[in-house]
């Protein structure tokens, strides 16, 4: 398989100046030097795991642009750009659209009344569109995307504002296993996903560390903190675990996976 490529955006203008999820307290002091070091640490860990990192330039007016996971959904060379739920992030759509166009993707939009927040809430998995709706993204958006990309939708409803994107409460690995936080889903057993993944529940304490917001590069899983119990279980599956502490970004409700989108 060709080398994995991911997209990130550097945190020069990262801050918490508005609140669009329960993790965000406007005016919270972000230690920008620490945030930059943590971001570089994550980037380095991803590169050491064997992936190439491309970077979207930061933008002064868009502190949440660092969370590239929300840029859209990618299938091969085709991209559907996000329709952000909150006005605060809508300006990012043009920035991502331009980046994907300049990098020779076929870029399209979904109908503007369907809210959709990219890899935050959905990803392509073989012939399936795996996704969640109910907090940030709309069910109609996921159904539209599934039809556009000719995928079978496997979608579930989220239950809590705190776990507002699928990637805050679910992650799957290269070996078909996946971790999830049961309370984050309307159906606590996540039975809709059980055909596709071997599901491993995480504790509330792990969920609050955003354990499921781990980056997966082949057989390496990069977790956002050492204080995560499920790391042991993941190692016992034969996977390699790494930690890239991104505590400054948790102040905005995001961790490792939110800061990254896989381009292939
Ligand atoms: N502050 C950002 C927001 O609330 C964080 C986004 C995190 N991204 C993610 N893929 N979960 O929109």
C-alpha cells in the first residue's frame, strides 16, 4: 500500500474565543507555546508512524481551523466539503475548499441546509459510509453523501452534547476492532456497527480523556493522554500505542483525531 498521507493545520491562531460545545469556555487561557509544542509532537509522532503530513496554512480569523478532521469527507479523489452547524466555523469552508481545489481534488458541496462536519461525523469504510448525526451533522446529510459516493449508510444517532462528533466517542483500528463510549450513543450497544467492527467499550473516565479521539496510522494508535485505561487492551490486540498529549486542544473539545484528516 502507498504511504498514508494526512492533512493538519498549524495552530498559530488557535484559541478558545467562543463556545460551540460543552468543553469550550470562552476566554479560557490557552498556552499557545505549549499548544504549538503539542501540535508539533503529534505531527512528529504521526510521521514516525510512517505517514506524510501536509499542512493547511493557519488563518487569523479561524481558531478552530486546526481541527482539519471537520474539513469534509474524502473518497479517492473526490471531496465533499463540510457545512458547519455554527456560524463561528462557516468561514473555514472556503479555506478548505480552496486547499482541496489547489491540490487537484474534485470538490463538491452538499445542499446547504444539510449540516455536516466531515470526518468528525463520518468516514468511508470499504463500501460503507459509517457516520453519526444528531448533534452537529444531520441525518439527511449522511444519506445524501452515501448516495453521492454510492455507499451503504451505516449511521447512528448521538445522545450527548459533550460527545458531539462520532470521532469524540468512536475509533476503529486496522484489525477491525473499534473502541467506543456506550453512553454517547442513543443505542448504547451500538448494534448498527457490530456487523462491521469488533466493539470494545471504554469507561467514562477514558471517554473524558477523549480516548476515542486517537489517530490511527496503520498498526499504530496515537492516544491523547497516558491516563487512558483502554491503551492496555489495544496493545493486547497486537497494536502499537503512542501518546501525543494535546491537553491545550481539549480546552476546545478536540484531541488527536480532530487535528487530522486522512487524505488516502
Ligand atoms: N472547537 C471545535 C468545535 O467545537 C472542536 C472540533 C473538534 N473536531 C472533531 N473532529 N471532533 O467545532
